[in-house]
């Protein structure tokens, strides 16, 4: 294919990028970190056709020349034009994803996962123009445990959506911001950054789960798909365990985790309440059964019905500040404070009963035991008129691999108790971020300034490092 021959011959050199970035010096500053530019007139129609700022993100560089091409970065892509190409009237997205290469997709390469465009991304994929625009598919649809998102990488662009996003809300990964890096002076929007170091896991049951009301109802996957016998896959999620052949939806069901964990079970009894009492009677052993609150019944209907939930194991009961009822395959909680129904997270408890290999467990939590924060100061002491610089590195404690896209907040405390707060940019692919602290002149020589750096990560406990430096 002619277009491949033109740019693949020098794909991995990327010398032109360095030349362009070194020359890039102007632009309109929007906000404290991000610099954006006007769309060049030569890309105006293509940019609009591809969805403009809503799909491609803002323009983050000036137009520049490379060999026979004119190119310009957006947050999510690198647009290029070559007058010698006939396909797409000479316009294309540079294959940024192809340069990731190396070990970026090694897990997918060694798995048996089938490469196919995830149906949730299909509307946007087709809107953009299919493979001629996106390039070839590089990964199966997978779950990124650090970014808490579903993602799929293509040669030219990447797709993602959060588990809690509305159905079919596909968005593009920030390929452009990742490649242009800090020289473009643009930080990708939260949740969209390319993260090649994150733990990922394929989700063979995703198409089955997508049929239901809430994609995130079953929680995150806690294990890789495990083949327990030929054609039979099992995967543990936070709230349930799927089992079956993903290629044959009629075989997919939930494991009876509550039964195996020995949860509370009652003997079925006669019907005493009806819909007038906001109860639905589930017959278990005719004519006896259990009363199920209407809110639970509605949730069950929206998530595969009784075929997926199984029969109730007990009557509804109070458990602390919520109301609970367990079924054969999952338990439900109702929280009166916000009127929300959620599955009970039994997956982790069930995982402890399984005899599986450590590498098949993929759940990661940000704790003081799993995350290491390293801070390097420019100097242990600075003068009154001098800036201090901190380099922060965030690592996974177990194997010292970098944790990417981790932002933080820095608090500086003066001797008189006054405090200054600074936003720390997200860590890069090496887990590194840097911040410059302006000179603070309202202190005396010999003062000690203490600081606390806390990571912006999910979890119950704050992850912070405290230290200090001297004004001298």
C-alpha cells in the first residue's frame, strides 16, 4: 500500500519530530499548563470532517513540514497531508500507535484474545471512516486497571471509555499529547492519557456484559481470563464470577459465589406482601418463596433477569446502614441514603478461596505498601530569591515499574503556618514528574520550609510524602 511505504520507512527515527519541536516557540496560552494553536487552513476541512475539537481535541502545535508531508498535532492525533497520495484526498493520521511497539502490547501478543473492534467503539470507528483512518487494530479490547477504563489501540489513534460512561460513549486516547510530550506544553485531559506501563487485562465477556443497563455493575476484573477446560473460560470480577464460552453467549452464566462462600440462607415461606408493599414475590419451591424489594427486582431485570441472578437465598435483611439480599449468584445492597442499588463486592473474598497462580491476579490498589514515591530536590537549601525544583518519581513497589499519569498536590508550609498549594503535573512514561516552586521571599534566612506531596489516586488512605528544605 503506497501510503505505508511513504512513512513507514522512517517511522522509528522520528527525527523530524525533534526538529519541529525545537522550532516550536509560539502559541496562545490557555490556562496554566496548556498551549493551544489555531488550525492551519490546509487542515481545516479534514479537522472538521473528523469531528473537530470534540473528537480530535484542541490543536496543540503549529503546522510543520516533514519530507513530502505537512503535519499538525492535535491532542489525540497527528494530522498529515501528502499531495501525492490519493487515498482520503491525501490526508491521514500518522501511525503513532505503531511506534509504541516493543513490549507495549506483549501481553496481548501472547494471549489467545481475538482482535476485533469492540462494538462499543464501532459507532465512532465508523464515523471516522474505519481502518483507512484508524489504521490496523493493535490490541483486543482490554481493561486498564490504573486508568480504570476500557481501551483499544490502533496504529493511528486509540479508543477508550470509562466503565461508568453512558453506553457507546467512545473517546480517543491522547496520542498527540503523548508523542509531542512536554515540548507541546499540553497535558492530556484526565483519563485520556496514553499509559503503556499500566496493568491491563483482556475482557472476553465484555460484549455479554454490554447488554445490560450498567457496564460497571459487575465491577472491575480481578483476574485474567482463566481457561478451566477447553472452551470454558472463567473470570473473577469484583462483584461476580463469569463462566462460559465467550463465543457462545448462551453458555455464559455466573458462578454461585454466595453459596460457595456460605452466606446467610433461609427456608422459603408463603407470600405475605405484594407490589402494594413494594415487594415482588419470587417463587422458589411452589408455593413458597422469598419477597424481593421492587428496587432489587428492577435491578435484576436490567441485568439479565433471574437466569443470571439465580433464586433468592434469603429474605431481605438489614446489614449496618444498608439493606441486603443474596441470590444464588450475587448479593445486592440498597443504600437508603442515596437510594442506590449495588452488587456486593464478593469477588475478592472468593479469590482467596481459589488456587490460582499469582500472575493471573490483576487487581491493583494504591496503598502505602504497593506504591513508592521518590522525591529529588534540586538542592537541600536555596536562597531567598531562588526557585526550588522537585523531581517526583512514582513506582510500583513490587517490581519497581513506573506508574504513569499520576497527578499530585504539593503543599508548602511556612514557619508562620501559612500554606501554599501547587498542582503537580501527571507522571510520564517513566513515572516522573517535575515541579518548580517559586521563590518565597516572605521568610527569613535560615527558615525551614516543610512540604507534603499527596498523590491524586483512588483509595481509602492518602498517599503522601513529607519533607523539607532550607532557605539559606
